[in-house]
C-alpha cells in the first residue's frame, strides 16, 4: 500500500515515513503541493497524510481539489494539524477529510490511525460494489478501474468485457458467450471483434493484462491469482 506524505517540516516528514515504512507501508514524501500533484498525475495512493500548514498552497486548498475531482475524491485523507489550528481542522473535516492527527503525536498513534482509516476505506469500497482481482480494482458504482493504484481509462465495451471476466474468475468463457454477454443477442459482427477488444484491453491493463489467458480453440479466462 502506497501512502503519500505531504509535509514541509523535514524532521516530521522523515519521522512519518520512517514509522509507516517500518509498519509495512510504502511511502512517497513531498514538501509542497506542486510536487504532490505531479506525482498524483502518474499514480494514485491508498491514503494521503496531509499537513495543513504548507508553503504556497496550504493543505485545505489541496484537500479541496482532491475532493472535487472524480479521480481522487475516494482517496482517504488524514490531516496533520497544530493544536492552534482548531478551526482549520473543522474546515478540513467539512471539506471531506477522513480524520486528523494533532502535532505533536507519537509513532504508534500515527500508524494506528492510518490502519484504522484504511480498514474503513476497504469496507466502504466493498460496500460500493467494488471488485478486485490481483492488482485490478473495479469500482462499479463509479465505473472506475484502477490497476496497481493507477487510473485505467477503458472504452464502454472494454469496461463491460473486463467486468465479465472479474465477475467470472477462473471460468473459461467462449467467444460466443462473450459476444452474447457484452455485445448482445442482436449483434451482427463476428467473434473476431472479441479478439480485437481482448488485445486492446490487455494492453491497457499493462502487466495485469496477462491475467486474461487464451484458452486455445475455446475462448478466454481470467486466471493467475491464488486465493
């Protein structure tokens, strides 16, 4: 699980990363909002630890942008606040922050709050009709696909094709069955259409595309993740 840490104080930033890394998380740290958003464009973290008092754009402004975008609104955010910024803390919670932790804080408290928030997020994800297989996560309520935490843009048919595989893991699906389920009874094309869409879907899924396996002379199946 990757956690983005946004904190301009070097000592606090290093302490946060040290505690989280030693607790089994991966971290990437930023001292300002500009660097944070650059990283966000290439990868979505599982959680953001966000200081309110930052140079340039403050934490509340960053939070506002996160929660106003459909791509990032679901990412859990824990605010790191000073005891003298109680009103900012309240504003942050109103803007959609999931929790806050006040400075100074202990390592055990930090890790405990992060774990609690991630457990809650996992429960909410399940409740919102999410499907996970390996590194592929489909949040059907948002019609969103993430692969390894990164947004994966799919066409309508590619999305429906992936959904068919995710809801039928380890089951061999013939080309005719795929045609019927994704394109419908009245589609006049041939099964070559399935092969073309499978090819582009695999490409967009990157390494996870290998999970869609060809079953010779029959069709395809989603396979390769144990348990």
